[in-house]
C-alpha cells in the first residue's frame, strides 16, 4: 500500500503490483482485490479487463465477505454493468454481484435499467451463488456476538 500510495516511500506502481500479486497468489483477499483494481485501471500494469474480472472473482469467492470480498463483488457488478459488451454478459450478472455485495444503491441504479424478468433472474443467480458459497460453521454466531452482522 505504501508503494501504491507513495506513503513514506517513493510511489512505485510496479513494485506495488508485484507485492500485491505475490500476496494474491497466496490467497490474500485484499491483495486479490488490489490486483484486480490495478488491472482494471491500468495502474502499474497494462489495462486488462479479463484479468481484472479473473482477480475480482477470486476475491469475491472468499466467504464470509470480510474486506476485499464484498468490495470485489461490487466492483464486478460495476465492471459488468459498464463494460458488459466486452464480456458478452447480460445485465443480470451486474445486478447479481451488487446483490451479493449487498449494495442497495447500485442494485436500485441497475434495476432502473432492467426488466422484471432480468431482476428475478439476477436474484435467482445470487441465491444459487450463496448456496454454493455458504458461510463457514460458527460464523453467524461469532458475528452476532461481535455485533458486526
């Protein structure tokens, strides 16, 4: 983060990317999110939307969605929504990721541009995704005790 932001060191996007990539390959969700962002923005690496989607999806797969996972789901929604033609996806994919990120504002924004059947399809997709990615046992109890959920 210091290299990316130029805090206490000279700003160096390539060094930041290399460090994020090393941590991302080891499964760090926040690093996976950062690698995806850098690919999406062309920050320190050539812009590559396919790589951005791939890394956002890796980050989004983390359950429960602490840190970068929820951010990755929302970013996937935005990427699909804005650049959907590149990936030949339909609108509901973006809405599904907004739902998985629990971003009500983006869900409303997308819904204004969608049909009722597209919204229903997206909600069904989100439900299926959640069934395939259940929270680990005990997480809900921990969250309730910690007042985070």
